[in-house]
C-alpha cells in the first residue's frame, strides 16, 4: 500500500488529526502570550453558558455566552486585546470569528477556559 492509497482511505481521519493538532498548537501559542496580553490590558471572555461559568471559572474572566455576544459588543473595547475561551475551544473559535467580523483586530482563542489559569 503506497502513500496515495493510505491517504485516500484515511483522509477523514488525517484531516481530523490535523484540525486537532492545529487547535492544540494555536492554544499553546496563546497561553504563552497570555502574560503579555494581560499586561497590555486584555479582556478575557468566557463564552460558555451562564450555568457553565457559574459552576467553575477563571479569575479575571467575564462571562458573555456565545449566543449573547452579538448584542454585547459595546461591553468589549476594540482598543485592547481580546482573549476568548470556552469548554473545548469550538465556541470560542466562533466567538473569535464574530469579533473579527465586527472590527476587533487583536483577538485570540485560548481554547478551553482552564487555560486562562496558566
């Protein structure tokens, strides 16, 4: 079996593996940048539901559930970095795209909210 056969047979698995690898690498990069982002006045937003946030959260984060984000842009300054997190990094990825589409330049997805504790 050559590489082309393997790729054709397992491409969905390889694509999923690449996606998870990218999410892991990207969030590690944001965790490493977090002290500098905080020093620059970053706003840390947890986009999980109110119930999820109430059960556990990181100090210094504010809760703006993803479904409310579009109506609460006024609470988020555009002049400082914005770091978003959630339970797995999926909702925060959506939040990052929403913020970028609405004029926020300096937006980072940290992935899971627990990484705010780093």
